[in-house]
């Protein structure tokens, strides 16, 4: 099962993603939690100390790997790059395991004007399509706030979106937009928390 946790900023997406990851791990499921939020906090929410988080190299910082796998240099607007790069080795090589949860971190743009995040997003999209082989495995994707990730299609391979809302008009509008855009990429299952 693959779930993308999404919604407006500040509504508790990361908290819910970490709680679900820990719950599924406690049930004996193999859990891969992917922090796809540029303001990465999933590791902290999972209780991973900062010094252990330094052991993880965010996928976006693996410049040579991204260029090798996608054919595009990170931070550039490449007219052509592979939309389905090889990703089968990434979870084992680049995750940190804590409490039965494998954590992968996408990373963030480090400087203003750094350029396009397209090759990194292509790698994440392929990773999401590849992950999960057995019914006992769960992938949780902690998305960035808003709807841009839907335009990039990074969560196109998920089974469902869990949209976290707060009781307010803007939050509900974001949820409605997410539901419509999710349908555009073929995801019919959207749940609101």
C-alpha cells in the first residue's frame, strides 16, 4: 500500500505521517517513509536525533546519482531527461532505519534561484512507482504543502491520498483542489483527516 499525506501547510501532515509509519511498523509491516517535503521534519517526528539524521544523504543532494540515473544535471532546466530512471537500489542504500521504519529524505533546494527540481522529482516519481512488492509493505509519502507536487506527478503511483485539513475555508479549498488534481493523475481514493 502506498499513501501520500498532503494538505495545506501547518495542518499536521508530518505528524500524521509519522504516527501512521509507527503504527504500521508496530503491526509488523515493512514501512518506508519518504520525506518529500522541502522543509523536511519527518525524521524528527519519528524521534530520530539530529546527529543520526546527518547520516542520511537526501536524494536531492546525490547530484552524481541523479545525473547518472536521469541524464540531467540537478538544478538545470534540461530539455530531455529520463522519466523512468533506475531506482531499485535506493531504499536499501540510502535509508535510515529507526523503530522498524526505513526513512528516505528527498531533500530541498538549498539556495534561492538554484534552478529546476525536475530531475529530482523524476527520480522520486520513479522511486514511488517501484516501491512495494508485497502486501505486508507500506510506503508513506510526506508531501510538501499545497498542490505543486501534483503537477510534478511525484505521487502518481500511490494508492490513495490522505488530505489533512483544519477547520477553515482555505484548508478545505486546498483539499478540494488536491482531490481534483489527484483524479487528473488517476488517483481516485482521497480521504480527509
